[in-house]
C-alpha cells in the first residue's frame, strides 16, 4: 500500500485508528466517485490529468495485478477487470491509463525472465511506479541497432497510451538484421527519451497517448524482455488477450455509465411526451421498451466479459504449460466478449439521446463524452476481423491465429 494512499485514508477518516480499506472493489468505487466529480470538465479541457493520476497512484491499485511474492496484491485478472470497468463508468480515459499500466505489468510477467520479473515488479511496488506503453506493434519506426551490452534505440512510437507522466515504458523496436522486433523496458526519464503530449482525438482525451521519440537511447541487455528473432511461446502471446479484455471492460464501463446517466436523467429530468398519456417519462411504455432493448445489449456483454476474465485467469495460471489450444480457445472467448461490448458501448451511448431528449445534449451534462470515448477507442483494431475469427471458429472450428490483436 502506498504512503500517499495511507495519508489519504488517514485524512479521510476522523478516526485515525480505523483500519485501512484494502478491498479493491470498494477502493475503485471510491476512486471513481472522485474522478466523476471533474470528469466532464476535464474531458472538455483535454490534456494531462496529472492530479487525477496521482489519485490513482495514491489508491494503491497500481499494485493490484502484481503477485504477492513481489509485494503486490496478487489479485486475479477478473478483479482487475472489475476495477477497470468501475473506473470507466466515471472516466474511461483514466480507466484506460490504469488498464494499460497493468497491461505493461502483464508483459513483464509473460515475456520477462524470473530475475527480470522480480527486479521490475518489486521495483514497481517499492517506488509506486506508473507504467506507460510504447509498444505499438504496427509502428516500426523505432529501430534497435546492435550495441555493446544491448541495443541503441532511435525513432518514434505513436499511440503510446499512458506515456505522459509515466515512470517506465514498455517498448518494442524493429531489429533490421533479424527482420523482427524486440521488446524491452526503459525509464521514461532516461536520456534520449522524449514524450510528446500531442494526442488530439475527439475522445479519450486524457489517455496521454501521444508520440514517444527515441534518440540514441541505450537499452541494456538486462532490460530486453524478448530478444529479436525469438519465436513467441503460447504463454507470451497471452499479452494480446490481456489487452483485448482491457478494451472489452473499458467499453462495458462506458456502456454502463451511459446507461446509468440516461436512466437517471429519464427518471429525474425528462418530461413525458404529450402524446404518451402518462405523467412521467419513465412510465411511457415506449420508453420502457427501448430501455429493455438497451438492457439486453448490456447484460449479455457483461456475462461474456466476466466469463472470459475467468478463462484468462485459468489459462494464465498455467504459465509455461499453456498450450496453443488453451490460448486459441481463450482468444475465442475474448473475441465474443469484445464484440458484444463494442456493440453495447456504441449503441447505448448513441441511443441514450433518443430517450433523454434535446435538453440532455447541454454541455453541462457532457453526455456526449460517452459516445465520443467509446467511438474513438473501438477503432483500436477492426471489429470485422473479430467477427471473421468467430465465423471461422463457428464454421470450421479454426482457432484464431496469435497476433498482437487476436
């Protein structure tokens, strides 16, 4: 538990002798409430949410997925995803930053040697480190040249979620001699690393997803998690499944947040339509019918996401014993969940306005942020390729081929 979080809990409670709350779901719920207070204003402003990131750090939740043997909380992935979903209901941009922090930690566990895991994960706990991402596999503009005791990195990486304000980065770089990529980690403040805060999408505005530039950056061999030309094991390829389920739960959190905002507005603010013959909007049978349809978009997506998280925990626990079939069947479960979460997020965040009416589009509510955020993030990788994978599996029993996105 971080010192900052200890102080925050002490300040929050009048009785300093009261035990600290270590339940991650309650902590996430309290953190989400804090983030919700300023979520609309910060979404409109964009930029780097430095103070709110410190709230996340102070919560102690950055160590949630780190095994207990390294000083972490050792929570299962199912719990990590519940926390991401809770945060995304209030602020999907910072839920994204939080989720991608844990994605980098997963990479260390999946790619790193025993010594690298112990060093980097213990360091994360001891120093309250916040991890960012510069491992965009489709962007080969960062190159790795052979050097004494490691490599020299040059180039840039785009879509580097959580890079602004991070302490360490997970990176990938193209190694021309072997025509393959390496994966490693570097301190964000290392000489030659420059993070450019230039993210300007119309949604997910505070995900700190700008470009990272590398100029003659030394990557020592001990910080290379996967050397060039090494074929990934089924265990290592789980990283993409961890990532896809992070996105799934981001979309679900947005869908749940949009549904709750629309429901509350309908019950508390909406006026019944003159032709409805009822006294309040929530009693209108047409409104009730539409909410029923949205509920049936949301509920199956939640069920499949929870089932996929349990399956990830089961497979992840196998470690080096993970088979190609284990990995492939997990990928099917994750693709099912992600497709339904994608649909629920986009449809609920769009249709909510048909149920809440013209006044709900006022900027003071900021309801448009739900649609903008999910619309931007669901473009991360094409949903049609998930449907293709599921169609191949349904028709022929073919399991998805491991890639950085499937």
